[in-house]
C-alpha cells in the first residue's frame, strides 16, 4: 500500500469517527437549546411579574432588575442562535457521512460551502487564537439544488479554505514584521450556477504560491506548511474530487506576495 493510500484510509477513518462524535454531540446540544427556550419563557413570565409589582419597588431597584432580565433574555437568544448553528453543522456532517461513496445527491450548494468555510475558520481559530480574517461570501440567491457528491465537494472546499487561511496568516506575520498596518487579511468565497456549470471561487490575499510549487501542486505530496501542519495531500485529493469524480476543472490564479484564486468549474445537473 502506498503512502497516499494509507493517508486516504486514515482520512476515511477520521470521517467515520467525526460522524460518530457529531451524533453524540447533537443530543446534549438539543438539551441546551430546549432549556434556553424554556428559560427565555420563564424570563418573560418574570418580567410580567416585575411590571405588576413595579409600583411597590424602589425605582432604582426596579430598573436594575429590569436591566438584568433584559440581559438574560439577550443571552438566552444568543445561546439558541449559536446552538442551532452548531446543530446545523452537525446535521450537515451526518448527512454527508451517510452518503454512499461517489453518490451524487441533491445538494444545497450555498449552504454546504458556507458551513465548511466557517468550519475551516473556527478550526484555525481553535488552534491559533490570534488568527483572524474577513470572510466575504457571495452566493447566487436562487441557485437550485445541484447533483454533486456532497461529502467530496465539502472536502475540496475545506482543503482550499484551509490553504487560504494558512496563506493569509503567513502574510499577516510577514506584514507585521515589516510594520505594515495597512494589510487586512481577507478571503472571498463565491458560487454561481449558469449554463449547466457550477463555478466556485475562493480568493485570498495571502502569500501566493511559488512557481516551483504550482508545477507540482496536483501531482506530488507537496506542502509549504511546517512539519506536522500538512500532509501534502490536500490539493491531490481536491484534484481527484473535482476533475475525476465530478468531471470538472480547477483553475489557479496566483501571484507571490499578493494572493491566490482557486476556481472550481463543475458541469452539473440541477434538481427541478
């Protein structure tokens, strides 16, 4: 078995493990959301009681109690909002993990891209609290569901996003060393479906890709990351997903010191 095959087996096993973990996390998250909703209802009842007895309370005390109740209501809404977002991500992971290998399924492309763009961001933030970047998303509003292999396409998006995040972080460090306050790390993500083709673009204003790396990008286990931060398989796998599995093409426009745009162009059928 080649090293590449071993790495792909490890990735498959990791996918199964991730699906299991996601399933286990979903249950306590449901409790968090449900109890936050119950607490929010109790707070509304409490506010009504406060209003009923407001005349018997010291005005300053009444105002303080009302402010605290309002803050708690806001906190409950934030818990619900982020809990429901976490549930949405988990459901996407479970849906993708249940898909048969190589099976094309009707897929909400903007939703899939959005979730994996932010999964990449939060994973980077979890490992590096200093990491930050502006992410600008532009998805076709009326895009129909498209027949793609969701578990594969999500991995391709994640691979490119991870590279973009790494690249803008590296340039951030370089610009800080130059004492350049004008650099603002940025990643733009867009998707459009027209003429029977899905076009996904991920653009960063990071370090760019050196010419010698570009030549080997899809054909060798090559990585520009330090030891332990990359396997060198990311773009090989991405090429296999887009070109071989989806019969599409990958375009790369890059300039060292300015950034990179990776474009997927995939012929795909829509779901009526």
